[in-house]
C-alpha cells in the first residue's frame, strides 16, 4: 500500500513538472561552465528534473546496497554467535555428565 502511494505521488509530481514545463515554452539563454546555449525552457526544466531524479535514485540504490551488506554481515555474525552459544551449552552438558559419571 505504501509503494502505491509513492507511485501515485511520483506520477502527480511528474505531471505537475510536465505542465509547468509546457507552459514555459519560450527560448532562454542557458549558461554553463563551458559556454552558453539558447534552448527552450521546457527542455531545461525536464532535463533538470530528470538529472535530479536520477541523482536521487542513484543515492537511494547506493543506500539500499549498503544496508543489504550490513544485514548480510549481521546475519553472519548472528549465526556465528548462535553456533558458539550452542557449543558452550553442549560443553556444559558434557561437563555435568562427566561429573555425574565419575565416582566421587
């Protein structure tokens, strides 16, 4: 349900950007580091939105990968600690059995 809400919000936001871009269709001068070009404002708005979306998506994917790696590492550590705990319990049980079997 939460994913559907994000999808609907994203589509509405994209529609808003598209309408805003179409309304601003006149040519503007665009200055960047290496020079200047005259482009329609609609292309600049849509291009900026696309670059922003790709940037956010990249950092989101990067965070997901980091969290998956952390989960994998923690699951590995948990299994290691569970194994160690089982070994300690088995050793304690063996110690109790040995004490009960030795004549005292």
